[in-house]
C-alpha cells in the first residue's frame, strides 16, 4: 500500500509500469509525453517497435512523444518547459516541438 503520510509507495508495492499494463488502460489523451531517456526504444518486431510509446497508442492516446537517446537532465528540463509553454500559447504539437528545439539551441552550451 501507500504510506498514508506522504502518498509514496511502500517498499512492498510494485511501482514498475509495464507496457502490457498500459495497453489495458483506457487513455483518452491527445498527447502523452514520455520524457525519460530512451523512452521510445523497445523490441523491434515485424509489426513495429514494441515498447511504452506503442502501448500508450494501443491504450487510446492520439499521439505519443518519446526520446530515442539519452538527454542531460538540464537541457531536457529546459526543452520541456519551452515545449509546454508553446503548447499553452496555442501552437500545435509539431510547431511547439520545432520551436522548443530552436529555443534550447539558442543557449550556447546546447547550440550544436
């Protein structure tokens, strides 16, 4: 169960979410963002990549944003702040992704 004081899982609780569990959910979302490193990776099969991104699509998400590589926490956090702000400002997902990428690249240490 959960610790009643802080809502965190107890040591005995399973906290690993598996793609097979996600597939069984009914997710009504226009966009699911999996912002962890390598979140778009999975096992390659004849019918595509089997992983978390596909699981969310099978569960009903209209689109899923994942990463295919490791990203430093600082730049990933900055990217997500820009991305969500552009979505709030009314940009579509594709345009918000492009603009967030350009915004992060404006910082000298991420310009390459």
